[in-house]
């Protein structure tokens, strides 16, 4: 007779899940959330909120707007959950929704703040190197960029999204995202090119 | 010691990337993310509670459909019942009187024949 294996005898090493494991787990969470389990949706929120914030932050002018966009994005995603096909990547689907929420907030703010000074636009959440000349000039350079170009350069260079992913998020062709990135980099180089550092 | 461009085609573009990352750095405190997740779920919860009328509306829709179906069945039944009543009335009014007078006439004829025979026999 075989003895029942003692699962608690040797502690299992805690390894991070592989990509396929993570995807399978996410699929289970999505299916449970679609059946109305709110705790499963809460778990999806915890998994995706940082990346969703990064997407929103790249598009919106302020940290507060990015927070609002993340909350609205998740709310829209929850409402549209029955239209989500589980074979899709939940993250990509969510990012599109959050990006749309961020763009909406940007449009509303544009209308509301039509008369406000441009200094209120595009200020970073935090300025860790306030006295650094590069950072100061970068803030000014970003402020002068068109909103979409600013979003594209941040999503690509800071968050590492591909041109295709950025195109999907912002509702523009991949080629446009590529060209926006090129123009944004060129503009920042022009703006910051005369900065010198000692080696 | 030399001075060289930090940004630009011949410069170190990774400086620009680093500066951008510092500028757009997300909060690192786990408590911030826990709080944000709680706020999101509170909004979701409020939304769900706010939509309590949705199931009601669904039931109302089912009720309206059921009432419509019941009305249709009732109107069909009523029409059939009227038809049946009309047929019955037709049979009662049109067909029944046509046979009754004939029978009476026959009886009358039979009766008058007898009378005639009786009159013939007892006649002087």
C-alpha cells in the first residue's frame, strides 16, 4: 500500500510564476470576474494597477488626472467585462480602456483650463532632481511637445511599449506612433542638445 | 577633463531616458497601491449597488413580455370563443327552425289526413 505523500514535509521553494502560468492564472481570474466574483476582479486590479497608472500618467498632465483615469478605466473595464473574450490579453485590453479614459480626461481638462497658464500642464508628479538642469529643461521640453508626442515618447522610452501597442492604445496607426516618437526625440534633442556634462 | 554633449545624436541618449524615467516615476510605496486598489474597488462596488435597478429592469422586461404573451393568448381564446358562439347562434337560429316547422307541417298533414278519414267514415 502506498503512503499518502506528505505535502508539508518539505517546503516548496517560492518561485515567481512563469509567463504561461501567470497567463493561465489571469484567465481564471477573468472568467471568475465575468461570473460576478468581485474578489477576482480585485485581484486583477492589484495585478494591473501599476502598469495602468503608467499608461495613464504618460497621457495625462498630472498625477491626479492619472489616478482618476486609472479608476475610471477599471470601472469601464468592470462594466465591459462581459464583452471581453478570455483568449485576449487582459492587460492590452485594459490599457486601451485606461488610455481612452486618460484621453477623455485630457480633453475635458483642455476645455476646462482653456484660459489657464501653460505652467499647469504636463508638470511631473514628483521632481526628484529639481535642481538638475537636465530635468528642468526636460520638463520645459516636454511641456512644449504636442500631447500625443509626449505620450508616445513616455510610453516607448519609459514604459517600453512597442509602436504597435502604443498605436492600439492611442487609436493611431503604428507608423504614426513611430513618426511621433521620432519627432518627439528630435524636439527634445534640439531643446537639450546644448547641455554639457563633465566627464 | 572634457565636455561632451549629454543629449543628441552623438550624445548619451540614455541620460534622456533616465531623466524621463525619474520624471514619470510611479509611487513606490506599497501602501499607495493598496489604497488605490481599495478606492477602485469602492467605486466598482458603488457602481454595482447603484445599478440595483438593472435586475429589476430585467425582471420588468420579462414581466412585460409575459403580459404581452398572456394578452395574445387571451385575445386568441376570445376570438375562438366568439367564433364558437357565432356558429352556435347560426345553428340555433338558422338551422333548427328550418326543421321544426317541417315536422310540425308533417304532423299537421298527418292529423288532417286522419281527420279527413274520420270525417269520411262518420259522414252520413
